[in-house]
C-alpha cells in the first residue's frame, strides 16, 4: 500500500469496518470527500482519505460529534484539544451518574414513596450556592436573635456542611436528612436551647448531684457500649442500662423503676439533645470528615437507651 493506491467504497468498508452507506454519508457531507472518480463515475479514495476515515471512526466511538471531527480533520483543532474537552465533559457525566446512583440507593434504602423520592432528588440537585443559602437560612433563623450565643453560631458556621461533587450514597443520605433537619422549627428551637444552656456554663443537676465518679463511670460504660456496637434500641442494652439506673437510683434515693428512668432521660436531654448530636454527626459525614469515636457524645446513646427501656 502506498500513496498512489486508490480504494473503492467497498474496500474502505472492509478496511475500516464501517458500513458502505455510512462512508457514503460521510462522503456526501464532505467530511471524507472522494479523491477522484473512476471512468465509470465510482468514487475512489486515497491513503489520506483512509486515514481520515479511521480517525473519524475512532472519534465517533469516543462520542465526539461530527462537527467537531470536521474541525479536527481540517486541522482547526488538535486531537489533544478535543480529547481534553471531551474528557472534562465525561467527568461531568460521570459525576451526574454517580449522584443519580447514590440518590437511587438512598430511595431504595429509605423505602421512599413518590413524594419523598421527588424531595430527595430535589435536595440533591441544589447547587452549592443554594445549599449554602439553605444553611444560612437555618443559621439566621436559629442564631439571629439577641440572646443567641456568638461562639456557638460561629462554630456552626465554621462547620457548614458542603456536599462534594461526587458524593457517596452515605453522604447523599446524610445531606437529605440534614436538609430536612435544619428546616424543622422544633429542631431549631432545640439547638438554640442547647446552645444557650452550654454557653451559660451550667452543669446539669443530675450530673453535679451524681458526682464526678459516677458520671465518669457512666461515660466509660456508654463509650464501651458504643465501641462494641451495641444499639441503644436493642435487647443487648439492658444489662448496661439496668446497672446504671440502679447506681443513679441509689445516689438519689429513688426506686429504679420506669418513672425514674423517664426522669433520668429528661434530665440528660435538657442539655444533651439527641437530635443536636445527630446534626453534628451528619455534618461530619457530609463533609467527609473522620468520625472520631471518643468525640461522639455519650448522652445521645444513653437517652435513647433509657427511653426505649421505658417504652418496653
């Protein structure tokens, strides 16, 4: 094969694997024009046309549109420039597909109905600016009062949740739950009350009266339960809670019954609201921060365990 060899459409089809009608279309479009014609009027193509056609086929398989290919063949664009642009476009498509996959997994896991499915999709489709506006609205509505604690407000702002461009399904689920949480007026009141309580430097009566020794013992036992993976709503929690309730009942000279467990839960919940603890855990997940076990408040687990035992 040399530069003087001419090929018919049939020969080009055999060499490139493209259908004859496709080559004819490219030829009629002027993308790969015939070099000359035979005495009988049939189109003939030289080696350059064959190489152009092979490049065209490769770029089409990579998803490059015909207009862009024409510019490459006319040397208005380099193959490298086109490859870089399409790689960037594919990155966007991949991120979109990954987000859709994560949303579908969240919907499947939550058993969402049609309305909730639309809500989940809408929340994940918010732009970065819209997501920040959602959190800003939460901040203004929660800490925009004269009695708000500036330090707490600054801490919450510093830990603004920011969903990445290619979130995992866990991050999507956390973001959806977080978005629902910050829009809840009851939660806003809870986090404001907790912030005011902590800003005042107050110690819970149950903590001060129980004494540091019992409180340290409680934190140790709950931390051990957390590290062991004991769910506060499971049957495995009974021995831990029974022991703690009896120790507290002895200190307070109370009967370790359902009423006392309920009282304990209310006391701890006053400044250690489980939903506020949940907020911080969701922020860690959305931001992709490492969740340090010893920084997870023990009170959320303790309150849930006391409530569940009471309800049982």
